[in-house]
């Protein structure tokens, strides 16, 4: 296998974006919150929400002491609002199980609500400096192209962790940089649709480039269109309830002019099932407990 670590590290030192969670001493709670927000959400949208969130709840205990409705309201328009509830539940678990300190152990992190393989290892590596493979969509694309010669990665699997481990330096500090560099490269150079191969530090060892950039197919799950979707209807319902502050709203007054009444009702029902909305005596409100 070609050495990917050295060129990644050299490139990252000159090209890494100045992001808040990369600042020294940012803390495990800040890293954890940032990772929740960054799931399926662009960096530029996350930064202002992250700063506001940590300004309001600078510790897990502070968030755990707030109502779930406050978390959903503060989440605002970040999308996928179940993440707000999951983050609130994780904060309660951190307070109750770990004395208010974000755990370092990957298994302990995986036991928290809303945390999967990527987030658990990201916290352990970027907050605590431990050596683990950290693999997100961008990393998987870099590995697929540079090592496997594929245009796009296949579905996520445990093999991704082994592939990333194979390119990591033995020292924890060096491994953390390579983890971050691979993600950064995939985010800003080795992008899904328009890779800038002329600016890539791995161009000289990239198997996909050497093969002439073959179209090897794309098994990625396609993002459903937002306009007219159930997601849009759910967002419209939640906006009404967020804007209502602490008040409940009669169900019939929640987006009554939605073009598809059945879709609106389906959105409300799904939000209730997800715990994002409470329905009480014909009234709708954000969750209180």
C-alpha cells in the first residue's frame, strides 16, 4: 500500500480550514456538540448555531437541566431535528452516568443516545487524543479512490475502519492529524461531484487517477428532494411550534394552508412518534420532558 499519511499531513498543515472545534482546548463537550450538528449539515450553517448552543449550554449538565423543548427550539432550522432530542438525552446520560464529563472510552460513547461509530471515535480522537480510525463520508471517498480505484465508495461497513487504520501512523498525535486530513481532503478537494485532482496531495499515488478515472458506479444512497417532501412538511410544523414559544397551538392552526392536508397530518403524526411534538387534547406543543 502506498504511503498516504505523509502527503496528507503535509497538505493539511498548509490547507486546513480554521474551524472552531479545531482550536486547542475546545473541549470534549464542544467537539461532541459540533459532531452532532455536522451530521448531514454543511459547516457554514453549523458554526453560528454551535456558538449559540455552547453559549447557552456550555456543559452537558447545563443542557441536561433544560427542557427538551428548549433544545428543539434552539436547534432552529439546522434540519433533522431528532438530533436535538438525541443530544439532550446524551447530555442527561453524561450527567447521570459520567458525572457530567463526556466519556473518553469509545464503548461508553457508543452507549450514549445518538452516537455511532464515527461520532464516538471523533470525540475520542479529536477531544482526547486517542488513536482510533475516524471515518466519515469524505474519508470513505478518499480511500475508495486512492486505494481501491473506485469513483465512489460503497455502502458504509466495518471494513472502512480497518482500511483507515491501515494508513494511520502508530503515534496517536500523528494518527489524529491523518484522520482530520483525510476528512478535510474529501470535503474540499476530493469532492463527490467535481474533484480537484490537480490540487490533491495524493494524485501521484491515487489508483483511480492511474486507471484513468473510470466510472465504477455509485451505490450511495440518494438524498430525497426536499421541496414537497415529508421533511419539508415536518419542518413547517416544527417552525410553528418553535415560534409559539412555550404555548401549545391548536392542531388545526398548525400550517392549515399546507397544500397537501394528508401530508401535513402525516408529518404531525411522525413528529409525535419521534417525540419531537406532544399532542394533548387537540393541542400541539414541543416536548416538555
